[in-house]
C-alpha cells in the first residue's frame, strides 16, 4: 500500500508507542493523545509529532483513523467519539471492560458504518491461519474437543496498576490474556454458539506479600489495587456438540504455555504459539509450531505425526496492514472485526457469570 494514512493514537503507553513505531516504519503519519503530560512528552521526543490532551482535540484534526490503546474502561468514550467523528478505529483487546460497554461500541460501529477492528493480533499469525484452514477444509473431520491454554509462570502485569483493578480493567487474567485464548478458540473452531459454561475463577498469587518473580511487565506497586483473578479454568459446551477446556493464568508454578489441542474424528492437531515476553521470562520461549496427528490403516495400522512448517510473520505488522487497507479501501475487514470481538466479550461475560452458578 503506497498511500500515506494519518493515524491518531489514543493512549501512549507501551502498546500505543509500539503502534506508533510500526506505523512510522511503514511511512505513515502519527499523532498522539494522552492525559498524562509525561507520556505526551516521551511521544513527542521519540516520534517528533504533536500530541493532545483530549481525544476530541485530535478528532478535530484531519486524521484518517484512530488506534485506541487506553485502559479498558476508557475504550468506549474514545472509540465512540472516533467513530462518530467519521474515523475508522482499531481497538486494543478486549473490546471493552464489560459486555454493556462492548455492545454500545459495536452498535455505534454498525450505525456509522465505519471499520472497527480489535487487536487480537495472534489471529494474524500465519501458523494460526494454516491451522484454521485444516479445520475449515474438513481435514480433521468433525471437531469434537479443544484444549486451550494460555499460562504464564509469573506474569501478573503491574500489580497495583489499572491492569489489576476490576473497575478499570473489567477483570484480570481472563480479560487480559484470556481474551486472546477465547478469540483463537472461537476462530479455530468456526465460531460455534456457546451453550453451557462451568468455571473456577480464583486469585492465588498476585495479591500476596511474598509474590516472587524474576521480571515484571509494568511497575510493581505491591498490589495496592488488586481485586481481580489471576487464574481461570473453564469447561465450555457449544450448541454443535463441541466441548472445550480453557485454562488461563497470569501466574502458576508451571512452565509458561500458549497452545491449542484440537481433536477431530479424522485427525488432531496441536498449535503451539508460546511466545513469552522478554520482560517476564529470563529465557524467552518462542514457538511457531503446528503438528497434525493421524491414524492410518494402509499396510498395517499406524500412527502419523506430521510437522507443518510455516513461514513466520510479524502479526502486529500484518494486523496494522489489514486495518490500514480497510481505511484506504473503505471495506470492512473480515479479520478481527467488531462482531467477532463482541462474541469474545460475551464468552468472557459467560465465564465470569458461571463462577456464581
């Protein structure tokens, strides 16, 4: 794409700065918005571009699109303001901090007709799209069960920051990394309708005075604001007969993992996209693996384990390219659109509700 796009970034923390860096590398124009003067100053010094204190000030400029990377509670006012100003929007996941807010964002996107994408970047990994193609093409037969797991050994993000505040974030591990887990689960299985859910939602680690870790993403404020879960285990039954287990943890006495085991009537698959953060693991684990499991009867009954080799890609860049193509073309993207993000939000809502059943 040769056309230059002007993008306003609302929220200039780590995610906002990363979007700005990638956009500049792609030769696009960026502006920044943040209520924090220190964040604005860092952005201006790094990118040599003006910033604003209020999103409304940015939306009055001649910009083509907005990227929202604020804390979850503030997704709604920023996204709705941008959509109503005629801008296409890319929101960091999740869609919102709760279901009501998410539904209002989706309704506004539908009313305005503008693009609203949500940043489930893992879905842009080539290996994830290949895994989905095997399911969609019927290679696995009828999909019967999925084990979805996203666990960090020690990965509570910034104890005492907005990430660990239910009011601001909307939840803990489930809203954060669990949103990715549910998005990929639904994507890989073809977006089945959720029927029944049972769940255990607990906090075992992050609030403890003796919480030990090697590195932490964000600042450690001794859990002065910590009223969210760090561990979730759920069992889901879908209307098409598919079942799934979902395990999500910010912290566990176990090795970190981000993987999906898909069991079908003709074959199975394991998708392993464990990509630990340098900021929380002393020895990062980077995987991009897909393995197929089959049983065949030719000659003699035998097992076949096939390793699928896929060209690795940068999902963040491909996510931005998908969004910018939509901005230029005026055509809404099929990938990670607001309606799919709303389905993920509904699943999150159901799992939180199931703990009280």
